[in-house]
C-alpha cells in the first residue's frame, strides 16, 4: 500500500505531504483545487512522462517521492534484487526529480534508476484509474490487456513475443534474400561483367594511396634529384677527409698513450666516435644513391602510374565510391552475390524451412494464449455481470467475443466487449450503447475484478463515479468499500455518498498569499468531515440541515 506521498515545487504545490491510511481513503475538494495535480505527480512515480512546465520555481528542482509498504511475498522484492536495488525492510521508496534545465531523474530506494525499471516495479504497486480510462473501455487493445491480466498470461505472452520476434526475423531474412536473388538473377550478366572488370584490375589494399604518392614524386623528379644531389655530394666529399681525421686521431692516441691529465682529450674515444659518424654518413650516402638510381631506372614509370590511377579513378566514378579499397569491397561483394546465385535455390530452401519452423512455434504459443483467453473471457463476462447488475443495471447482458485473425504481435485474437443494458436490445460494442454513467459503473466493476485477481496492494479511482448519483452512487461506494477490505483504495470524488464511506478523509484546497496560489491537503477529523460533507451536499458548510444529513451519512457508514 501507499504509505506516504511527498511533493515539492510542482505546479501549484510548494510543499505537500500525505500519510495515507489502510482501507478506504477519500480525497475531496472543489474543482480546480489541485486534486488532479496530486494524481499527475503520482503518475510520474509510475514512469509517466515528465512535463517540465509543471516545475513551480524554475531555479529549484521538483521532487515527488512515495513510500510503499510491500508484502514479503510481493514479486517486487525479486525485481529489486534482480536489478541490484536494496530491498529495504518490506518497503520501497520511489522518487522522481525534475531538474532546472529540463532534465529528470528517477530513483528506486535512493539508487538511480531508469524509467523502464520504475514502470516495471510500479505496475505491481498501484493501479490508477483516471477518467480518460473510461474511454479506453471501447479500445480493443485495452480489452485484450484486461483479459490477459485475468488469465495470468504474463509469462505466456513473454514467450509468445519471443517466438513471434524470431518468426518475423526468419521471415524477413527469407523474403529479403529471395528478393535479392531474384533481382540478381535478372541482372546476372551485368553483375558478372562488373565483377570480371574489377577482378581484372587485380587491385591491392592501399594501392591508390601508394600510387598517388609515387606519382607526386615522379612528377617532380628533376627537383627531387636536384635535392638528392645537394645531399649526396657533400657526403661523398666528406667521407675521405673523415677517414683521414680518424687516422690522425688514432696516431695521436698511439703516440700519447693513455694520458692522465684532465686537460688532455681521449683521442682514441674521439677516433671511435668520428669513425661511427663516418660509417653513418657513408650509409646515408649509399641509401640516397640507391634511391636516386631507382628513380632514374624507368623513365616511363610516370606514364604507367598515371595510366593505372586513371583506370582506378574511372571505376570509382562508375561505382560511386571514394577509393580503391572500396572497389575491392565491391568486387568481393559481387563475387559473393554471384556465388549465391549458383546456390540460390538451396539457400532459399534453408531459409524458408527456418521461417516455417519459427512460424509453427509462434502459432503453438499463440494457440496457448487463445485457449487461456477464451477461458478467462467466459469467466470474466459472468463475473462482470454479477458485480455490475447491483449497480443499477438489472438487465445487463455481457458477451466477450474472441475471433481468430492473422498472427500478430499479441497473437491471433481479435477481441470485442459487447453489452446490452435493456431488454430486447441487441448486443453492441460498449462505445455504441453505453452512457457515461453506465461506463463508469462498468469500469468500477472491471477494476474491482482486476485488482482482486492481480492482488494489487493499492488502487486509485479518479472520479470513477462520474455521471451517477443517488442510490447508484451509494452502491458504487459500497463496492469500493468492499474492495478496500482486501486492498488499499484511494478515491477522488465529488459525491457525498462515496465520501462518507471512507475510513480516512483528505481535503484538497487552495490558499493565496500576496504573490502566489498554493495547493494544500489535510486530513479531516470527524467534525471536519461533517462540514465537508455538508458543503458537498448543499454548498454551505454551515447549513444545519446539511450538517445533520452529513452526520447521518457518517453514522450510517461507521
């Protein structure tokens, strides 16, 4: 159950805290007081999309935080452990923060979390029924979701989704390969021509860059050779004198021996250093001369390089690529396509067989879903009528049809909820036959069944009693009170008959100061409840007759 909710700096709320009670919690207040704001904030904790326009003061973050008590056998505990969150002492804290600058953050038990984890956990903690969900009753996806919940189809759906995805993948691979092979067969001669043209070039990786570098050198051969000459001539002239200098130093070393004076050089060491320099200079000279000889070896080499590059450039333009390496990739791809054409029938047979096997597995999983849905639909229709008839619909008939369609993301089944509210009336889709009040009563009945079957700790009704009054309102209040014996119920209502049934009553109201309007909430004591109900009954909290009627309602519902 929801133990507490704290909201700060959100819409009209500066700072607000609610301590919910067990059983039946009532929230009342004038239209526009901020009840929907509280519900919207709670929706953020359940993974809803953040609207940064709701931040009250833009220089501060908005915080919405709720504490939920969870039972020791709740599936949430395993989800916390599996995702690395602290499981706490049978409670869980969810928090959303809307930060200045437009970002938002989520936390589970004070650890950072992503929104999907928040949604996955929240769905096991609370169900919020807002007014727009009444419109969803006519939506077939929502209808199917109800039946799947009642059929406990979560694991069966997960398995079906896995197998269906494999089937779609296998089918796509088969069809795309088939289309490619058919296109390639139509263009087989052209593909072969392209491949042979590229193959005949005998391109090598990195060849274009190497040729372009060589071309640049050959195109400036005179300048290059002149610069080589400027480097080699001094080296050639220097090697002889260097050798003479080495001999002279060696003679000095022999003549003087190994002098001990600090001012006398080590002529032998100097001779070795100079010999190393001579050898290095001679090696550099030889390398430069070899390179000069290679440049002069083939005077027609520049024409060969230019011709080769021209052929490469022409192919690049033809095939819309940037370099010779891309041409090599194209050549290899064409080779693979041509090889596939030769073995195309065998490849297609293997892929078709894989797709058929994947479809067969998905069909089997879909059949399991259909069977479970059929059983749940029949039971649900009967139970829904049993619960809805006492809410002022004595002639209600309900039928849930499941027809077999094409294999799709959620199985075969096309679902439709059909209702008749009067004698001799044909069964029709709910959107074509039900009034607003009838849809409200149906939704309350549906939610009572779903909450009971799913063992949800809490359920929140946002004006589910819209469009009803009098005895029907009292009966809906009885149903919500009955639900609250097993789970926590929070109801936002404008009806005194419903408000009087609550075990805990909160009032939402607005207050103005010099510059701002703020939403507040407080828990009402017994006498305050009498005045609140009197206000709801007559529009005057001080009306004695209304106060007496309010006290009678409260006394009746103790």
